[in-house]
């Protein structure tokens, strides 16, 4: 065989090897897409609404219950004193009251971080770092079990006041990416695998269609109605309390606090500082130490009113600054639609 023929044979062998490698990589990618698509549903794209298939929801709850999490007795027991943020109407279970939620039972301080300080557009400088104060009942981790490419708990969410008593708020990108996620489960008060208030699954998810159609960062908000499998009629607020939602809240808001669960940690982080406007449609909060997984975590005023969730611009921000879509008239309309959806069933 001449040298020319050998070189041609070598080139053909290399080309064939590259083609085979590309085909295998493409097949693996398509297999991953197929697995990912298996956890998505179209819902109603024109309204941004998805009514969850109960079987899929129950399957997600079973996977979380059978995974790293463990259920502990539902606190408080019937003869215990009610939570500080609850009032007990005559003859009924404790209901969410006007006292500020997210009041940590253990006092904590906010240490000054090392490194450069974050400067606002007006020159204001604040230096804050996230700390881990312990779990909060109305804050929880959002799980998506299965081979969908997400970590075990991929986002955060929190309980909000609603007529039905079982609604959470999170970021739209936590529940909708090319379709509504069908394998969601919410664990309030989650810490180190414990599920003190049980596992809750969606009955209905509502987002603004501008998110489902264009991933508009000004509408990165989702409201989710929940139920607790095996506990017909249970109301989440009765166990955890809830934050009232504030629309069009004035900014800046000093003394605000931000919460979230990193997807690599088993307890939440929080930070206190000032929430500021970042243009007419976004809110910014300067604090280091909020990584992936904290998306959807609540931003609350000093009075405990919910004014945002981690999301919006840049998918929620970076290590120095977190963002939220502004809770405006469109968010108010979304909340009203979600709160008026189908009732929670067992």
C-alpha cells in the first residue's frame, strides 16, 4: 500500500470515528431530552394555567417521601399553644393571622462579609452576606424528583395568604421551562431531610402567559395551589402560617429579608438589607451567598409582606445581587386568577 493510500485510509478512519462519536453524543442528548420532556405538560398556553394530573402529583410525593426526606409528627399537637402568627377562631383550627411570619425562634446576627461591597445605582453601598438561621415553617424547598436533570430540590417557595389556605409563590422558571413541570412537590420547613409539615403537591399552577411565550423576566412569578395527599381538606396555612402579598409596595424598603434553599444544602439561607428598585419592573437586593436553588425564595418587607421572589433579571441575579420581578398590577391579576382557581381536594 502506497503512502498516499495509507494517509487516505487514516483520514477516513478518523472521519468515521468522529462521525460515530457525534452520533453517540447526539443519541445521548436526545435520550436526555426525551427524559426531560417526560416531565413536562403543555397546559393552557393562552392563559398560563396548568391543572395537575393527580396521578403524576401523587407519584412525585411518593418519590420525595421515599427519598432522603423523612416525615416527623405534624407540629404542633392539638393541645399545644398556637403559633405566634396564628389565631384560633371559635371551634376551628388555627388560621393565619396578622402577625409577621418568618420570625426565627432563634435570634441571629448578620455578619459583615469580606470582599468588595455592593454599590447601588445612586451610590448607596451596603454589605451583607447570607446566613443560615434554621428552618421557617412557611418557607420550603421545591422538589422535582426523577431523571429531569434537576437536583433533588431545585428551587424555593413560600406559603402566601389565599382564600383556599394552600397556595405558594415561586419563580415561574421553577415550574415552567418549555412546559409545565409535572413532578413537583413542596416541603415546607424542610431541613436535613425532615418534612415536619408533610409533602404537598400542585393541583393548579398559574403563570403569566408572557413568561410561557417569551420567558419575559418581568413576569417570572408563579402561584401554585397545593394539596396534601392522604389528608383531604388539609390547609397548609393552618400548619405553617403565611405571608400576605403586597402589590406596588414602595421602594426602597429597608429592613427587608430574603430567603432561599441552595440546591446543594439542606437548610435555608437568609439575609437582611434594603430592597431597591432596579428600573420600573425589577427589584434588586444586594447580598452575597445566594446560589442556585434559591430561585423562588421570598423577599419580604420588615413588616413581613411578600414583595418579590428570587427570579426576574438574569434568572435571579448573581452572587452579589438577587433580583425579582416587580409585584405590579399584572402580578395582582395573576394572584387573583390563581386564588380563584379550583378548590383543594384530598
